């Protein structure tokens, strides 16, 4: 119970930080997601039961969505028990890139960093944060320490940056967002 409360408070802090970074209502003509509020797209808001105008989306709705859909559901609450910084990065990336990619990137990087399986076994890259992924993350950080945490954060940001560049190359209007994505998401 205490661990669950701790993870919840970490998730709360992460959600607050994301909402602060995202700001309020925006309706940019180049944004395929349409109107957003606190970073929540209209499609995501509707899929999660919100029926009102986007400019009136309650902050509490965005907060609960971020904690439940982008922190707990992908398993980043489990990651937070090992590294709050990595959990925060994964959660923020999930908000901006979707919750399916960050767990895959974490597993791919853990496999790449395991020295051909000498430090811990390869993971099945399935996007499911379970005991094997957490065990690999613990082993990686036990071996590499604070430097390993910094390297993992940089590695995850490399994947995120490559995703943004790909999105921009596939849809020219995303150039309106590329600089900000890199400045606010990759460099942060």
C-alpha cells in the first residue's frame, strides 16, 4: 500500500509537470489533433468520456487522464519504483507520442545496453512493462549507476527525436512543431 501511494504521488507530480508544460487551450491550424487543452487532444478527450467544449476541459480531467492512461496503464508506475527520472521521461513521451512507443524504446535500449546478454538477458520487445523489464532496468542501473540513468534518458530522447523528425518528414505541416518538440521534449 505504501509503495502504491508513493507511486501515486510520483505520478501526480509528473502529471502536474506535464500540464504546466502543455499549458491551456490551443487550436493550431497545422495540428492534426485539432483543439487541445492541457495537451489532451479532442479525440482522446472524447474517447475518455469528455463531452464539453475543449476550451472548457477541466484541469482535473487532464490530470486524471495523465496519471491513469499515461503513467499507470503503461506500467511507468513500476519504472518509478526504480527510477523516477526515467518514469517521468517515459510518461511525458507517452503523452506526446502515444503510450505504445516509450515502453518499446525502453526495452530496445535495455537490450542494446546489456552487453550481449552478459549483464542481464535480452527482453522480448513487446511494449509490456512487466517483471522482466523492471528486472533488466534494475540490473542496468545497478551496473551503471547515475551515469546509466543519464545515458538511458539520453537514449530515450534519441528515439523520441527520431520519431519527431520522421513525423515531420512524413507531414510537412509538422515543421510548425518540430523545433518546439525538440526544445521542450527532447532537450528537457
